[in-house]
């Protein structure tokens, strides 16, 4: 792990999350703070803080006296989280301030980068997260945005595992284009409905894939 100026606990959090997303820490595997601290060359305290945060985010399960374990993929979980995001993201968009041309240009630029990205499913997922963050950044309800950001961590490993098993290393940008077209026409309600439907379809796809 490359140590940067960001707080160590945040770097450790991101490192573990990437390991889970990529499948390097598969569902059901045990995660111990002592071993991670040695591997990463940091003290146990930031590792413990990162693990507790990941447990709070629903990525890990805390087991009393036994450390942590990567949560197994669960059809009910992705259904519940997908339903929440399918309601909360459209709400955040509807509450947002006017989406000015500058933000539309940024959204289009990220969508273009996503379209060009091949061979790295996790990078595609990161770009999709960035696109949605920019889309909703005009929402004045910061508590709502924090909740959405936390919830979006959960589907990441589902999506990466789904893409990996399907042999896909890219994401379609058709959804992004349709949302942008609606926003350019000033049809925010239409864009919000497109977000809602995309979550509904995506959840059904992953629910049918999980055994």
C-alpha cells in the first residue's frame, strides 16, 4: 500500500475495500487486524478503525473474539440496498440545485472515460461511482448524500463479482447517456425516473445471478 498524506485509517480502509472488490479477499474469508498491520507496515489502531468502518458499511461481519470476516454475497442484501438506492438517488437528484452546463460537461467527460475503459472492471466501477457523485453533488441534504455514499459501497463487490464471472470488463454507458439527455432537456423528473429504473433492472440481474 502506498502511504500518502491522507489519514492512514482512510488509506487502510480503501486498501481493504479494493481487496474485497477485486476478490483478493473473497466472501467468507477472515480478516485479522494484527496480520494486516504487519503486511501494511502500520500500527493496529488505524487497521482496527478501518475494519470497524467496513463492518459498519456492511462489507465485513464482526465476530466476537475472532476478528472480522468478509460478508457473503446475499440476494436479500442486494435487493434491500438496491431498493434503497433506487429511491434515495432519484430523491437526491430531485432535491438538487439547477444542473448547470459546467456540471453536465463534467458528467459527459466521466461517461466518455468510462466508455473508453476496457480491461479493468474495478476502474469502471470507480468511474461509475464518480459519475453518480457528480450527478448528485448539487443536493443540499448532506446527510442524504452521506447515506447514499455509504450504501453504494455494498453493491460494488456484487457488481465486480458479477462482471468477473460473466467475463465482462466494462460497463455500458447507455444509462448515463439517457440521463444526460433528459437533463439537457430540463426534464429532471425523467432523469430521476431513469435512475430508479436502472437500479430496479440492475438488482434483478444480480439477484438472478446469486445462487
